[in-house]
């Protein structure tokens, strides 16, 4: 009877390993979707000092590296913006050449599974 339990445990472990390996090899996200991890959006200017406005957004719904890429790409595709997401902190640091308000960011993510739960302007060089 012990061997039956051992076989069941081995099968469960093998199934988990197979799913993880398949996900890594195919480039699929870890959140169980069949979507491949999207390509990183190109940002022309990566020098944060050229962006006078900086914000920290708290975002719920990021659970994997594909989510981080999606969150960053949403803003990085907008001219004059540079975004860097942190999965552990569930936040995105956004630099912008023009001043933005919370409504702008909420609208940017309204058709996604991500929700902005916090918004803070942390830097405005023009007022300094």
C-alpha cells in the first residue's frame, strides 16, 4: 500500500516539473496563460534625468514577469514616458516629460487586469 502513495507522489511531482519546464521552454507566462511573454517596448531616451516628473504607482494584479512586462509596456509605448515595474513591491516607477495625474494612469490600465491602488508624485524638477 505504501508503494501506491509513493507512485502518486512521484506522478504529482513529475506533472509539476513537466508544467514548469514546458512553460519555460515555450516562453509562456507563469500565470497560466497561453500568451508568450511580450517583447519589451523600446524607449528612445532611458536617461531619467531628462524626465522632470516622476511618479510611483502601486499596482495590483502583477503576479509574474509577463505581468511586469505588460505593465511597463503600457506606459513605455507612450511617447515621453519611461516605466520600470517591481514585482516584489507591486509598484511602478514612472518618469514623464509632461505632468500627469492619477486619472491618466487609471485610464491607461482600464482595459487590463491591473488596478492602480496608489499614486504619488515623487519628483517635479520644474518646481525645484
